[in-house]
C-alpha cells in the first residue's frame, strides 16, 4: 500500500511539474497556423497568426517576433507578409487569406495579432497586442531579451508607437512604411537604447517619404541606433523588399535587449507609459510632456536631469554599476545628494528641492489608471449605458437607447471591426459591471440613475434646461472611469457644414473620443467648443476653464 502511494505521488508530482512548464502540454504543429487568446475587453476570443519553428523543443528558449498588420489587412495575410510571401499574380487579399503557402523556416517564433481590424494600435488594439504577447509567453519558452517588433503601414506606425512608449520590452524594432499617431514624435527620445530600422518606398503615395525621412533625421539627431533603407521608385508595398526572403529575421538576430543600460533617456506625458529600464516616473502632470535623462558616470555615481516631473524611482538592483548598501552619489538637476540603497532609490522634489524619499499620491489625485483623458474610458473593458430615469414614454426611451447604441457600434463606424461592447439600460447594470467595467453614461442625473447615484462625487453637470449644448467628461469612480455624455452627443456635426476631420476619420464617433482631453463643453457641435481641457492633478477644474463653463450658463459646477 505504501509503495502504491509512493507511485501515485510521483505520478502526480510529474504531472504538476509538467503543467507548470511553458509549452509542456504544447501539441501545436510546426509552421504557420492561427490560435486565439481570451480578451477581457469584451469576453471574446481574439485570433493571431502563429509560426512555430520546425523541431520545436520546449527545452530551449526562442526569439519572438511580433508583427503588426496594416489597415484593411489581417493576421493571416500579415503572417505571410513578414516571411516575404506576397499574393500570387492575379490573387487578391481574400483569396490569399484562405491558405498559408510553404516558406523556408526560421528558428524563431512569430506572432501576428489581428488587432480587431483597422483600429490603429492605441487603446483596445494596443491592449490586444500586449495580451497576445502575454499569451505567447504563457504557451512557449521565450527568450525575454530577444523579443522584436515590426509592422507595415498602420502596423509600422504601431511598431513606432509601441516601441517608443515601452522601449524596454523590445530588443529592436523595424517599422515598414510607418503611418502612426502624430503624438508618437513626443516619445522619440526613448529610442536611445532601442535599435531601429525603418524601411520605406521612395515613391510611396500613401505615406509621404519626406515625413519618414524627417523621422529618421529626428532619431539620428537624438543619437539613436537607427538604420534607414529607402527603395527608389517603390510605392506603398515596400514590405515586399523589407521582408524579402526572411531578411528581417537576420537583422533582428544581431540584437539582444540591454536590461540595464548605463544611460536612460525617457519622455512621457502619462503614467500609463511611465516605466523604462531602471526608471519609473512617479509624479508628472498628465498631458504635459515630462522627461528624464539619467546616466551612470561611475560606480554608484549618477547624473540626472529632469523636466516637468516631481518624483522618480531608480530600480537599480542588478545593474553592473550599482553596489547595494554602499553610498550612492546622485546629482539631480544640479543638486547633489547621497544615500545608502539596497535595491531602489525614490526621489521627490518639494519646493524645488530634491530629497531621497518615497512619493505617495494623495487620495483623489491623478495616478496610473486614474489620469484620463476621455479616450481612456474606451481603451479597455467598458459598457454603454442609457438612462431610464424620469419615467420616459416608450418613444423617448427608444431614442435614448439608439443614441448609446450608435456610440457602441464601432463596426459601423470603422468598417469590419471585431469589437462589440454591450449597451444596457441603467437599471440593468449589474454589480459585476460596476466592478469590472468603465461606464459610458448618457444623460443627466434627471434621466440616468447611475449619474444620479454618482452625482455627489462628480464635479460638473449639464443644466437640463441648456438647449443646444453637449458636455462630455471623464472622472474616476471606484477604481474605474465613468464618462458622462450629457446633451448633444459628441459626434453631432456642425449645422450646414461638414463634420471636422477628427469626427470623420474611419467613420466617426469612437475616434472623436480619442481626440478629446478630460472634458469638453460645446455648442451645436464638438467643432465649436466653449471650453475644453484637462482637470488638474487633483481632478479639479482649472479656474480659467471653470470661468468659461460658468459664463456659458449651461453647466453647474460643484
């Protein structure tokens, strides 16, 4: 009996150890295929193209390439593209999507997420990429210091955006004919320790070559390890050259991530992108570009310059130029200080003076996950809630529901898009929704019972009698965001005039959301703002904006 128990114990132990190992239960075939991960944004399965090397072994760690597709493309086509496989002559994208051709193998794992279609690589699609990255790491043994990022067109812009906002994740990035968000340029200094290779067609009619050349000059002037390859006479299909014969994998293979560079230069305007290598920014003003340049000039000796930030933590454990429990000499913005440090040093500035102390955000101040702007309300799990308050007739209730449904119908706004949030009445919002979701609330406290429930904590509200006005703002409530949309919806076009470009990009209402700051009051349409801006770090209205809101006679301010 004891012998049988011992055998059973050993069997269970073996199963336990196998289950705890990445790829231990891996049964996927080698080569190209499609797998999915579960997205908590909308409780859906999201696909990504996956390439596994021949003779895959769970006993070795593999390099990983994340490849981002362009507008109008998908994960299957893009997996072909990164291996240099364009469509056959006369073959359209629909036909090419149906199968994977044979191609020479590489000893690299490649993942190509769908990113829900033509959404760009901010917000939900950005989250999807990092969720797919986490899923690959959970399934397979990945060398964390050999994770690379590339993409073409919209995906090239995504490679720039995601590479520069979180530079310490990647060993190198390779944007191809990149079309990215304009604000990406603010993060250009962050590529100091990130090798970059940009590819472009000299006759590209979609992404102007002059703009890409300016990007390259900007990076070169900042001292980035940037390479630039331009193909004379080539249009927007420059990926056919950049990815030909798997050459991108050869370029990536030169590089490994340096977890502890001697110098870190980092710029950001939000807590969401507040970490790089051994630097963590603890206090800034969201929406204002903050920067730090920190450099080891000797053993346990640092020189640091900052701009527009008031607290930072240096996570030094593991750095070859740091010895624990010995004096650390720091010169920051010209001031010298010394401290004995075990693994990390936190610095805070008060009244213009830097001291070695931890920064603790005061209750009710902006912080990670509670910083805005309005677009953050739809960058993760959220639901659209229309009001049933005020005992409205059936016709009025239907109008309210249709307004929320229009905001939620991203697919109609942006074409073939795989994102389907819920639309519910205020009375049907469940406790689990309040615990897990941001809330996009339509109406006023007179018409929406959730706005009424939160009204004591909300800073402003639209006067129900203010005709022709719209008010939209974001505010943190119970560890999530609520976005209030009162009066005219934010996508209302100007009378007798076309909607501004920001309301027409890829169809409208959701994109307009991402262009707003923390609040906007408008008359007739969002193109004619009465007041718009950001709450201060205590989630209060700046006085100048408060005066504009009061003068309108349309807003009640707490």
